[in-house]
């Protein structure tokens, strides 16, 4: 004779969770925050030979196969994930098995931190934090580059000022002395024309030196546009090889931040 299978009790954390567990079609509603330890007690009724009853059970949705438990009449589960489960239990006194008439339905609702909207909110929050960190990092790098460029420009201005106030001024005074000395040389002397030619060359060199020093100063630095910079770079590469280069610009040219330009000494 096949035993009759019934659910005796369902306990959550040691407390009864169903009023009528043995009723066919019982449904257990709970949520993952309250469900830590789940205990299901069952029994197979066989009045003729109760000592020969053996059990097996399966929680569909959690167990992959039947759990053979011998004569033990309890099933234990801990921290079930949110979802719907069906608990089935079978009893046998011999070769055949008798099943629970209607499996016990267990519905586990998700906690707020397990819902999709909470996960989406966390994703949005992570993206916002990453964006803020990225902006802060870009701002920090830009400030560092701007600081280094400012120091470089200040150094160039100092060098230009010292060259203008010392070297060129001294060179100018020396040329004036040579010019006065040239005035005392008779016009018939070949040395006078040579001195005048040398002074003319020195004037050109002095003017070129002033232009170079003026280019060193920050006020004279006007970075070209990106197309012009690319065009000049292409010409520098192409000149030694007799190549030709062309820069095509489409759309509106946008001015770049000055920190993106590489300032180099002429």
C-alpha cells in the first residue's frame, strides 16, 4: 500500500509560516529579507508498516534533482533567492513512490535592493560618479599642464628680458663705439668701408636678435589654428622628400584651448 504524503508544518527562522500546511494547494508568501532559514516538515502515512517509509523531496527552482533523505522527514533551505518555487515530496514503502497531491507553492518577493529599479538606480549613480571623477581628473590634468606652461612662459620672459637688458644693450653700446671709431678713419682708407659693412651686418643681426627675443615673450605668442599647424607640420615633413601635402578642413574651425598647444623655443 502506498503511503499518503502530507505537509506537517513550514517554519521560517523557527516560526510557523502556514496556518494550514497540510491543505492541498497551500501557498507560502514571504520576502528575501525575512527568509533566512526555511524548514519544511512532511510525513508519509502508512498504518500497516510506518517504519518502512522512505522519503525524497525536490524544490523545483532550487534543486536540480531529487534529494534522497531516507527516513528523515525534514527539508532545510537557507536564503532562497527571489522567485517562485514548487516543493514536491514523495514517500515509498517499497518500489513505488506516492507524491504530494499538489506541490507546495513558495513565492519569495525581492527586497528593495534586489529589484530592477534599484539596480538601475545604482547603475545611474555609478555612471554619474564616474563622470564626476573623470571631469575632476581632466580638470586636474588641465590645471597641471597650464601651470607647467605658465612656468615655462615665465622662464622664457625672464630669459628674453635678461637678453634684451644685458646682451643686446651691451652689443648696441659696442656698435656705437665702433661707429665713432669709424668716423675717425679717413675716407680713403680701405678699412673704413670694411668697418661700415661690418656695422651694417651687425645692425641686421641686432634687428634679427630683437625679433627673436620678442618672439620669446608671451605677448608675442599667437598659436596658429589647428589646420595651419597641421599644414606647417606637413610641409616640414614633405620638404626634404619633395612631397606635397594638403590639409582639407570641413565644417567650422573651433579654437582649441591654449594648453593644447606645444610652445617651443625658436
